C-alpha cells in the first residue's frame, strides 16, 4: 500500500538495502519495512553450496578421460561479491533480476577444470586413473588461492573426485591388457607353484640320497670298525701263537738239552756198567763155571732157584728117563710169588 513493503530474510542471507543509490542498512536475517519506489535490495546467500561436476580432460599421452566429482563452497565476503555480480531482488522481493547467482557454480567449476588440466597434462592415462586423491590434495589449496575465487569472496570448503573414467574403447583395451596381465600372472603363479613343487621334490630326493649316503657311510664305518676289531683280534691271536710257538721252541730246546743230557748220562752209565762188567769178567776169568753159578745163585729167590733147577733138568733131559711133578708142587710153583 502506497509502495511500502515488508521483507524478512533468513540468517543464511546477507541483505543490503540501497535507498536513492546509497547503502542504508546491511546484515544477516534482517526484517524491516521499506519504500519500494526508491529502494534496491541485494540478497547474497551465505549458505554452503554442493555443486556436482563432470567434464572431460586430456592426459599427457593424449587420451581423453571423464572426471566426475563435487565441490563445496560458500560466500564469506558478501559485499565483495555483490560488487561483481548482480544479486538484486525483483520488485516483489521473491527472485533475482539476473541469473548471476546461477552462473557462480560454473565459474568455480571452470577454475577446477583449468587446474585439473594443468596437472593431468603431466600424467599418462594409467597414472591419471589412479590419481584421484593426489589431484584433490593438489587442487584444493590451489583453488582457494586462485585470483577469481579470491575476487568473488568465496571459501572452498571441500573437493572430492568420485570417478575418473577413460573412453569406452580405451576402457576395453585396458581391460583386455589387464586381463592378459592377470592371466600372465596366473600362469606365472602356476609355473612358480609347479617349479616350487619340483624344487621341493628335488630337495626331498636329495635328502633321501643324502640319507642313503649317510647310512652307507655309517655302515662302512661300522664294517671298518669291525675289520679293525677283527684285525686286532687276529693280531692278538698271532702274538699268542707266536708266544706259544716260542714257548714250544723253548720247551723243545729244553727237551733236546734233556735228551742230550740223558743220552750222555746213559752213555756214562753204559760205560760204567761196561767197566764194571769188564772188571767182573776179568776177576772171574780163572774161576770155574760151577763156581760162578754157585755164586750167582746165592742171592736168587726160591722161584729163581726152581727155574734154575728146571733148566738143569732140561739140559740133562737126555739122561732122564721119566720126570714126575706132583700137582701140589706145580700148584705151589704157580701160586708162589
């Protein structure tokens, strides 16, 4: 009524009231009446904005990749951005008279794209596909320091890269190459496993052979020890045999000496007996035979005397007609000592 209106803003909106070209009031969440014909209202939103983006870039090896992400920002200097962009409300206070607010996200995205291009121009495709976190770490501080962002009074709250994708043809090529590499790695793994099995089997065979060699060496050592023991026993037996032989030789030598001594003694005895007999014969040389027989019978026992009597009978058998010997006499002769 009569051009007087009321406006009330949220705390997330910074409002500037210009009356007749001069700044009359400013601040967050203002509420007041104003005279519309002479008033211009500038509303700068202070809340954060999450802007998704997707664009294509060229890598160092001239491959096209699609980068998808999101950036968050907010306006921290409303008066500064109000001098560069038109945030004036329409006469009803419900909308903006220009679309500058809608172009603000694209300005931020353009800065991201410029910085992204400067970095991806140094990376090949393979490294680019794995560089999401690295790009965020490098672009985020650079974005906050760009001239346009500072001039607009913006604060970049965050940046995230959700996906980096190559073209479908390149993706299929990379998939095929990766598939071949994985298959090759699988083949190498199979070969390594088989080689390890062969190596393990060879090691087992070597251990078995080494065990057999050790057993044979131990058997040889045992046999050598047995042979040494047998040799020692044989040597000891030989020494014993030599000692026995030496003992026998000494005994034979002693026997020989004994035989020689016995022979010599017998010789001496024979000489003595011969001398005694010779002397006896010389003494009896002139004595009659009867006398000698009588002398010889002096020391005879009865049996010898009877035998001598029978001898005399036998010598004179031609002169004896009949000889009778009683059984008692014969029995007495046979049983007498």
